[in-house]
């Protein structure tokens, strides 16, 4: 793009109903919970966050953060390989390794960077990486950064993945997928992908950003739910800003994998270490998540309540057994109209549009968390159903 006036580009987005807007949160409406937010002088129930366990505003996390900040300072001062690596980081890495049942875990500043790091380290120019078509943008960007060839298989279609693998002219280094898909809430066919990746000697990378802390009998995520071992899935990526209510991410795997990432991964080496107080807050979150399994079961139960009530009210809900409950609307305009109707009634839900989802797949992404109440879920469905039937989405099912 040459230097030119940029306003027309923005106007084009506006015209196509694709302009995105940030909303500024003034404060929490209820201390200790971010399920209700004060925004522009109004109180809104937030059904759009990834705070599945209701931990982001938990006083224990805030206290851990404050205590650590007083002790070691707010900033880490340098990258991990210089002088930015502290006790909180080391302790959190050990706890994450134990939690995931892996030899080691490596902390990253964000999940985006963790995925870039994994793909740049495991895939090379002249090799292929296979991704589910609906994989998170950071997996796609990781492949682009690695210089490997990107091939995408149809969503959750392990048979198609196997077919692509069999025909690949260049060696397939990595098969990667989200565990739980961020905009759909459905799950990857991991057992089949594990078998295929192993048969072709490719690394299987699972990004369980939305399953970790929520799925499985003790919250260890989709691998626990599907009973998959470290042999089946040698590379596990998890994020800490979602169910764990904090910030950051990690890669868990063998000691050798983690050591290679430390040596080679540019998104690990050339960036300032995550502040230690953030790691301290995450450690508190891990403790609470394990001590209070009701948070996990509650988020899932509220999701089931939402799905059943929406279905009864004639709203087309997608088939998802996770706290992510998408309502497919089919156009950016209708999605925005329903978002506005919900906001007017006191519910914050965001219209998800292209390019986050394909054109025609526009939706409202509704998320349930342990901090919501049953009556709030029912009230949401009442307003949603009214708006849905008024706006009559083109794709009404
Ligand atoms: C949110 C998300 C990420 C990015 O994690 P951040 O820590 O927010 O950068 C990566 N992968 C998936 C599937 C996600 O949903």
C-alpha cells in the first residue's frame, strides 16, 4: 500500500458493517467479579469474555499480584535469557508442567507468541504444516513466519487431513489445530489426528486455549477429556488469559522440546519477560481452579442451560458442549443489530464478523462463565429471542 489518505479505507469498512469498535469499561459493577461491567454509565452483563472460571477479577489473584509487585517490582526489566527470569516464572512453569503432566512447560507473554514460537521452531522452509481451516489466526501466522508451506484441511475433518498428508510432496513437519475452536465452541477430532500425525512422523500441536481449565474430569483440558497422552500430543499450547483469568501462555512438552524453544524461538528470546506479578496471579488462579472444581462444572451447566433455552425459543444455536455458544446470524448487519438490541437490554455480546469468521458465518459469540447466574442466562435468552425473531436472520434454521 502506497502512502495515501487512509480515511476512505475506514469508510469502506464502515459501509460494509465491518468497522470494529472498542468499548471502554469504566469499572466492575460487582467487586470481585467481571460478569457485570459499568460501561458508559450503564451496567451490562458481560456474555463475551473468556473468563470461563470467573477468576479475572478474583481478589486472590489481585492480592497475589499486588504482593508480588511490592516484592519484586511491576516490570521484569529484561528478557528471560538476560535478567528478566524470576522465581515466580520458574515456580509457575513447574506448576504448569505438573498440571499438564508434561516434563516441562515454558512461559510466554501471549498465546499468539507461543504459537509463533512453536511453529517457527518445528517447521522449516521446504516443509509443510497442516492446519484445520478454522484454526486460530496465531497458528496461521506462525506458519507464515516459519516459511513452511501452509495447507489447510476442512474443519474437523481428519479423513481429509489424512488424505492431504498422504499426497504431500514436501515433508509434513507439523499438524496443528485448536483443541476447542474459539469462534465455534466445538472440538477437534484429536484421537484421529493423533493417529494420523504419528503414522506420518509429524508433530501434533494442540492449542487448547479454550479447553484448559474447563474440560476434562479435573480441568486439564481436551487432552484429559479425550484421554490422550503426551506421546499422542507431544506439543500442548495453553493460554492463561482465558479460563485462568490472568495473562500469558505456555507450551508444555518434553524437556528437549522446551530446551529447543529456549534456544531457538525468536518470540521467546527477543522480548521482555512477562512481569512476575502476572505470573504470581496465575499461580493463584491455578490453585483456585484446582481447589474449586464447581467453577468448571458451573460454566458448563450454564452453557447447557443457555443452549436448551435458546433452542426452545427458536433461536438457531450451534452444536457446542463448551462455554462458547455461537448464535449464527448470517450477515454482519443482522449480527450488529442483535448486538445493539442486547446492549440496550443490558447484555454485552459482540458480533463476530469477517475476517474473524468467513462471510456468511457472522455470529454472536456468547460465552458463559462461573460468575453468571441462572436468571441472567434466562434473561439473555428472552431478549435474544425477541431480537432474533424481529430481525429474522437470512439463515434462520
Ligand atoms: C486467544 C487465543 C490465542 C491467543 O492467546 P493470547 O494469550 O490471547 O495471545 C491463541 N489460540 C487460541 C485458540 C486462542 O483462542
